[in-house]
């Protein structure tokens, strides 16, 4: 039971962490960068220790080479003077030094080879890791750009829909206004049709008579003549009939 609960808890925790990772890819990339720097630092530290081992081997080889030369010289000198026992001891030590020297040289070759392999492996691994991180950064930038573009397109689509909706509203307002204008024009027409034009004509004649009376009073007060109202132009007079000649013989 506890194992099942532990597994279920791990599953929920994994889902939660996965959701956080999906929501924060940039943070993951930064974490991987930091992890890479830490790994490089640890690798360089171990590589430095290996390089120190190579340096110790080279120093030991130099010491053994110097000891070899010294033992060779001592053995030869004792042999020349006939001191066989001392020469034999130096020769025996020389064999031991040569064996150690050969072993150290072989170890140095292997150590140098390992060092170069480690350098190559480090450089290749770091380049691959950096290339992958750069690729992920480019993908992240491209993804963010595409998401922003998609959001803008969605906003544009929403604006177009909103503008279309506003256009429909404006069309309805125009329809309402046209209806009100037509109703107002119809009311004005009905009111004009119901107006009594006889009363209007009486009012016009009355105002004209008042104006003529006022004009006559004005002319009388100032001794002016009031011209007669204009009349229609006289028709042209008919031509006089031609005289009738009397028929008969002319007098002689």
C-alpha cells in the first residue's frame, strides 16, 4: 500500500515538475547552462590533477635520467680502477634505475595520451552541449516569435469580427434613423394636406388691401400721385378699312 502511495505521489510530483518545465523553458536552459559550467569546472579540476600526475612523472624521469648518468659514470670509474665489487653494486643499481625509468616513460606516454584524449573529449562535449543550448535558445526565440505572431493574428481576427459587429450596429442605427425621418416627412405631408388654403388666400388679399390703403394715405399726406396699377398691354388697333370706290363711269 505504501509503495503504491509512494508511486502515486511520485507520479503527481513528476506531472507538476513537467508542467513547470513546459511553462518555463527559458529557466531550464539557464539551469542547463549553469550545470554545464559546473561540470566543466569539475572536469577541469580532475584534468588538472591528471596534468599534475604527468608533471610528476616527467620530474621523476628527469631525476632517474640524471641518476642513470651518475651510476653509469661511477660504475665505469670503479671498473677502470679494478674495483669490481663497487662497480658491480653500481651496475646493479643502474639496472633498477633503468627499469624504473622505462616504466615511468611508459606511464608518461600513457598519461599524456590520456590527457590529450580527455582534452579532446572535453572540447567535443562542451561544443556539443553549447551547440544544443544555442539550438534550444533559437527554438525558444522562434517559438516566442511565432506565439506573438499568432497572438497578433488572433487579435486582428477579433478586431475584424468586432468591426463587422460594429458595422451591423451602425447599419441598424441608420435604418432606425431612416424610419424616423420617413415618419416625420409623412407627418409633415399630412399636416400640409390638411391646411385650409382658402383662409391663406383671404389673408393674402387682406394684407394687399391694407398695403394699398397705407400707400394711398402716404401719397395724400405728402401730395404725391399714386400711379395706377399696371394693366395689360393694349392690343394693336385693327387697320382701317380701305375706302370703297364707287363703281360707275367717270365724268368727262
